[in-house]
């Protein structure tokens, strides 16, 4: 009886064990097949790489939003950059990696949104072909720049944009300037912007044609943006006496003054003096680099010059300075003096009057920064002192009754209303605008930066240049060997 009870107990234990085994097997096999589909779905849904890697050019915003919405989707983040370059907001892939909140700081930093009149974006997309990418990344890597360690332009863009500041190139140009401007763009891209992909704003008093847009947007590595100048900023103000203006032009023509009889040139000078920073497209930026057709960049620019300006508290910079042709500005200084007398509060206590005047302000010596090259802070022009100064000059009418250039106007304002420490001479930016060259006279600089210019062409230390005076009044140390190039 005892034996029978023991064997029954064994049978029961075996049955229970077998039942547990069967149940486990069932749970294991069924369980995996039930839970897998949802998890696969949830990973695949937010950002299938194929979808992001081949964006339709016009799907700008949605792509940016997608990237920002997919924080952990690394494969999606890298290819997101083409969308930014295709004319969409330049939200870098890097900015898309953190949670969506990161989008706000990017905007605050000034990374602009695509405006409605940004009509260059679509053709700009093709400029982002990998061909331009590899050299960009390689150059950055060579420079020891961990900002662009990626293997394609998109990665480079994303990395570079992480530390970019709010800045743009700006070119005022006619449609007929397309080819000559292309040469300038190519050199700036190759020597500098391929590593940083800053935007490029093109402004014109007439609508840009398709050829201009095709050519320029294909060449720039950042966004290409095209703006039309409002008519009232490129025409005579009401108070201008047309007959008097015409008479002046005739006189200047007879005197052989360059552009003396040109009406468009006068509008151009007035626009560059008083309006370019007010253009809707320029509102998105803090710093700009002005670029003209047919200029040359002789040396590598292996650091972010915009960021350098900001980090070093500089608001205006130049490469060449010289005296103005005084027949173009007979009353500019008198008008300036009258303005200062009425508004002494705008004169900076650490101004550079000693650079523009040899007699403590009685007369203007004509020295000016050659404004076809400018890297500067737009906020200076936007400020009260300059705005009021421009209004006073415009009211006096010298842009039309004489031929006031934007170069002396900018330079006088910088010298009087800006502390001298905020002005910078870019000795290392080899530059040419016909007929003057800035070529670093220091051999080590030329070699380090792969310059292609001849220092004997350099204008900086020549008798006619105002840059030696600039060095003197600021007490700067001149580069080694400067005396061999006077
Ligand atoms: N849209 C437009 N741009 C102009 C006009 N005239 C000159 N510019 C631009 O203004 C800048 C200065 O003109 P430029 O001919 O180079 O003058 P220069 O450097 O003083 O000989 C360049 O960027 C030109 O492309 C014009 O009538 N319309
Ligand atoms: Mg020019």
C-alpha cells in the first residue's frame, strides 16, 4: 500500500513537471512571435533612411521636422543636410540630433528660415553633389578641424555649422555680372567657404534672371538667396534737384572723374551706404562679407573669419585702404563736421579721427577702407549713430550732387563712431580688386596659407596706401620685412 502510494505520487510529480515543460515551450514560442511586430514597427516608422536620404527638393520643412523628431535616428540625421542645402532652413544635422527643443537655440543663433522670396534654393540643391564634399571634409581634417570629419559634404556641413555664427556673404550685382561674380565666388568657396557653407545673399535693382541664379547657386556651398531691391531705395529721393544732379554729372565727365557721369553708380553708392543691411534677406544675419565681381582671394583662409570677428570683438575689417579721389567728395567732410557738431554724443571716445584727419578733424585726408571687401557687423550700420549719419548725408544730397562713394562714407563712420579696437586689418587674407593687391609680405604666412600672389605687387606698404598710417595710429607692430615692399 505504501509502495503503491509512493509510485502514485511519483506519477503525479512527473505529470506536473511535464505540464510545466509544455506550458513553457508554448509561452516561449508564441511570445516571441507576438511581441516582435510592434517593436519592428516602432523602430522603422520614425525615419527610414531611404526616405530621408533621397529627399524631394521641395520637401524642405517636413524633412527638417522629421530629422528633429527622430532624436536617436543616427542614419537619418546625417543625410538630413542635403535638405538644408537645398534651400531649406540651414538647420544642421547636428542640431537635429538633440531633442526638438534644440531647434530653438539654432534659430536664435541666427540660422535663418527660408523666406518666401528665396528662389535660388532649388537649383542650389545640385551644388551639394559629393564632388564638392570630399575636399571640404579633407581640407577640414587637414586643418585639424574636428568640425568636418565626415566623409561627405553633408557631414561637413553639419559639423561646421555647429560652430558657425549668423553670417552671410552679400553681393550686389547685375545680371550681366554673373560670370565675373562666379570667379569671385569660386575662389572664396575654394579658399574658405567649402569648409563652412555660409549663405550667400545676392541683391539686385532688377529681378535676377535664371542664368544668374543657375550659375551662382551651383557655385555656393551654403544657401543662395536672391533679393530684389525696393524701388525707393534705388531712385532719387524727392528733395533731389534733378537738373542740378545732371549738371554735376556733366561737369565730372568733363573733368574725367571715374564714373563721374554715371547715374547707376550713384544709386549703387547710395544703396551700399544706406540700405543693403536693411534688405529683408539681410535681417537674418549679424555679420556679412561683401563680395564683388572679379576679385581674387590669394591665400587659404583656414579659420572661420566670421567667428573670429565675433570672438575677438571686431565689428569692421578691411584688406586695402587708400585716399579717396577728392573731386568726388568736395563737401562730404563739411557735412560730416556739421553732423558731429549737432550730434557729439555719437563720437566714440576711442575713435580713430587720427587716421582720417591729419589736423585733428579740421580736414579729411581722404583715407578710407576699400569697401569692395568688408567683413563687418551689420549691427553697426543698423545702430542709431550710423542711421542718423546716413540720413544727414542723404538729406545733403551729395550722393547725387557730387559722387560720394560708400567707401569714404563707411570709413568715416567707422573711424568716428566705432572704438578703434573694433577695427581689424586682415593682413593674411590675400586679396585683389583691380588694380590693388593685398599680398602678405611675410613669407612664412604666404607658405603656410598656400598664397599664389607676388609680394612685390602688394599695395599695403606703398606710399599711397593708408594702411601704414593705420598701423601707426593704432601702435601696431608691422609684419617682418614690410620695409622691403614700400
Ligand atoms: N544691381 C546692380 N549692381 C551694380 C550696379 N552697378 C554696380 N553694381 C554692383 O556694385 C558693386 C560695385 O560696382 P563696380 O562696378 O565693381 O564698382 P567699382 O568697384 O567701384 O569699380 C559690384 O558688386 C557691382 O556688381 C547696378 O547698376 N546694379
Ligand atoms: Mg568693383
